[in-house]
């Protein structure tokens, strides 16, 4: 099969997400194309991928529709990997292939960045958008058609930002109006939202390899998957025909909002009450009767009434609970707790404010989540912006709530219920208070 997809990113996520999707299409006879992977950094994974001829195993473990899933598949749709830091000419030569049609990227949240020191003559340019511009410029020079870019980085309007930076590099490097016009007219930059928990090499990898043989690229993920993509390229990539949970749409904003409010909002709402109660993992929260009740209240009494209690949203929420209860994943609460001031503002606060506006009362569980966050920051070492952690330690509740720089708005109106929640010394009693 021809190489039709260029993938920027050698890591676990894309190999368990895009690699899985394309492999399924090929096996179903719905597609006839392979992936060539490019490392946006000088990654050792390139050598591992090439040593195994691009092949690796993917373990899918979790619960789906009430049934336990524990399956293994060999992914065979990757042909090779290229490191532009070791062989820049090989990287640029990929732009000369008329077979390449799609680019899929996941270069982390920090990957889509503009570095004005990058130059067209760099081998390679440092930033990912600059590398992509070098590649697209070579393709344009060869008179080849444009490509479809599916950006998977976890930032808002990921492809729009990537396109903006590509155009800025084209202007900075004085590549001329014809190239800029080609970028605009012949290339599609598609914002996307991806959702799958990928844990990478499993803890029992050594035991698995004793039975199945060595695999330096062994990857593991939950069975749940979701990909919302702006645009419609189903005729070329028939994901939906293959039964994959993919949405082609004009606007992914609703799907992003739902994921942030439900999945991320539930995580951030329960993380500090749970940590203060001595619980360590998401799965343990669901096993704890009181924390489970708190989580259910957050989801079904407050988040869904604001988001909309449609069948689609209810099904998504039930799937989230199955994912949280995944017996194969030990999702540490301390990892969810990273940078929680900004997370709480984005994931929990909008539900609280909209619920108050719609129903005329302040919901207690989100208030408790904030009270627990403040208490935890005052009594534990946390990973957050130094200014955030210090401010919460050094100031009283009135000043903390009034600080719009922390929360994006003045929250002084929440002072009375927050003080009530905060001053309940026993966290178990505080959780019970929030459920009354």
C-alpha cells in the first residue's frame, strides 16, 4: 500500500489513536493507505519504529457497554519513521510524493508555537509549524496538490492556529504571494477534538512479552474513542462506515464543551475532596460510596441540567463513568490536580455560574470543590503557577474570591457558601453537606 498519511508525532497517543483508526480502515477493506511517521523532535522512537518495520501491538483494555474488553491487535499500517534532525533531505522528499493526502499531528499543547528565529534554510526549523511550512513550500515548488491537515493538539482551534503560524512563516520568509495563495486555496486545516485515554506501555509489559515476544512499541489504551473533525472527508477516510466514533461537523465547539464540562469537569470537581479524604485514584473514587455519590450529583444534578439532558449527552456521561471505573487503569488523582486553578476556572466555574443564573441557587458540590482546592493548596505542595499557589496560601477567602486574575471573574458573590464549606473541618462531613 502507498504512504498516504504523514503523521507528526511518534508517541503513544497517535499510535493508539490514529494508528488504530487507519489500521481498522485497511483491515475492513475501506481504505488503501499507510502512515509514514515524522518525529517533530530528535526522538529515539524513530529508531524503534524502524527496527520493527513500523509494526507494533495495541492493547485495548476497559469497559464498554457494560462488558469488559481486553484485546490485543497488531497495528500494521505504519511503514517507517523519519527523523528530520538526522536526515532532513529524507523529510523534505516526503513532500514530493503525489500519494500523500493527509497530515495528522499531535505535537503536545506546546508544539503549535511561533518561533520568529526559525528560517526557511534551517535543517530543520525548530518549531513544528515552521517544519510544516518548509514541507509545504517544497510541495508547492514541485507543483503538487495540497493536503488535509488534521490537528490533534489539545488546544482551542488547533488547526486554525497552526494555519495562522504557517502563513506567518510564509510571510516572514518572503516566499511570495503565489505560495500563500496555494496554502489558502488548496490545503484544508481541520480543527479536531480527540478523546481516548492512552496509558502507553502497560505495567505488565514484561509478562506480556514473555508470552507474545518482544515489542519495544507495545501500547495500551481504553476501548473508548471519539474524534470530532471540522470538515467532511468521509468519502476519503470512511471512519463512520467502519463503525468508528467519528463526527464530521462544521463546528466542534459543542463536543469540546461537552468533554470539558462532563469528563474534565467531573475530574476537577472530585479531585480535591477525594485527595483530602485520602483517596489516590479515579477508580477508587467510584468504589467509595460517598465520593461516588458526590460524582453522580455533580454530573446528573448540576452539569447535565446546564449542558442539556439529551440522550446523546446522557450516553456520553454514562460512558465517562465506565471509563472512570476502568479496572485496567490506575489514574492518579495527583496527576489530575496539576495546574488546578486554571482548570477549575475552565472546567467547573462555567457550570456553577450558569446553574445559578438558570435556577437561582448556588450548587453546593462545585462550591465544595473550590473550598477543597483552596484547603489543599494551603496544606500541600502543588504543581501550579507559583503565583497562584502563593496567593491561595497567603490571602483570606474574600481576597481569593475577589481576585479576577485567578478565576477570570470576581467570585465575591460565592463568599457565604464557600466559607460555610471551607470551615467544615472534616472533609467527609463537608462532602455530606454538599449533598444535602
